[in-house]
C-alpha cells in the first residue's frame, strides 16, 4: 500500500504501526507548514485529527502504541514533543536550548534516540522516558539524522551528507563504530529503517534522477546490503519515506506520482 497526494498539496508523511490504520500528518493550509496528526484508514478515508497543529514532522509511535514523539519547529528551531494518547496532551520532551529532531524509539519503548545540535556542535543522544535512566551521548561531532533502530536496540541507521551526497550509515549504539552504505557510487540515500526481524534494511535512493524505495539484506559484519544483486526495488513509479508495518508484512511509502 502507498499513499498518494493530490496535485498542489504537500505530501503526507506516514507513520506505520497498526495493521488497519496508518498515521499521517496533513497540511491545514495549502501553502504553509501548519500540520496536524491524522488517522487514515486502509482505504484512504481520512479519520480523526488530534493533538496541536503546528509545523510538525517525523512522527513516531511508541511500541506500546500509547505515545507519539514528533518534531515541531518552534522559536525558529526544531524541538521534540511527546503526545500521550491516554491523556490527549502534548508536552515538550527536551528542555535545553538545543535544536532536537529526528527521534526514534528504542525497541523496549523506554527511551528515544535523536539528533541534537547547538552552536558548539552536534550529537546523537539516547534519552530515557519516564525517569528510566540518564541521558547519554552516543556520538559527538557529526551531523547525523537518525531514521531507525534495530530490534535488538544495538544498531542505529542514520543519514548524513558528504560532498553533496546524502548517505546512510549504520552505527553501534554501544561502541559508536560505524559502517557507511553506498560508498563509491553516486547515490542519494535516505529514510533507512530495519525490518522488525532485523534482517532487512529499507531505504529510499535517487537513481537516474528519481527517488525509489529499496530493500536489501543486513549482513553481519557489514551493517548493510553487501551485494547489490540481492537488493530489491519496491516502488515502480517513484517513492520516498518508506516504513515497515509493525509485523514486517507490509511496506508503506509515499508515492511520487500525483493523482487527481
């Protein structure tokens, strides 16, 4: 299944967790960035919207499906907020003066990993939820944008930009060691995520001027697809921002073609 958007309207970014519904954030106005979290049924029917409207991006649902973390641009910088579905309230997650964004849940739902930046540098940090421990810095000095955590909580896939090319890197949350993907080829890669069983890496890449969705094996010792022949193209007419269904049986993405 993929979600399409009408011509002239911003693409909806999808958050996949339930089998029967997906979560999108939609534009409330046609030409600005005011958005709101919204349920969309499997047949494309728009359901209820909830939470505060704002410049919202990158929503991610917790493993227990009770909380949603998302990025909202406030005060000219991105900040992280946590929506509680039981209380129906949103609270700011981080209280520092840093710019925080691109949060991903740890598999046990007790913490998050995200990118943070300040005038003195950038870092990837792990942040506990509900007093589960102390916040720790995973890696400092590089500008990385997290997009997925492995099911065992040991690996992180993130995007970085080098020499004008967007690349993916898989790094250890324990040691900080990393493996870069796509080195030696002229590819723009983004939106990497691990399958729920940890065996496959899903991502989008620009090939011949068009973004498409691909999936390849995660190899022990390499952190990514070692043989391009084993990488499978999922989209047929362009696609971006792919995500797995919670049980790994489906892949969702935003189709690039526009339909009336």
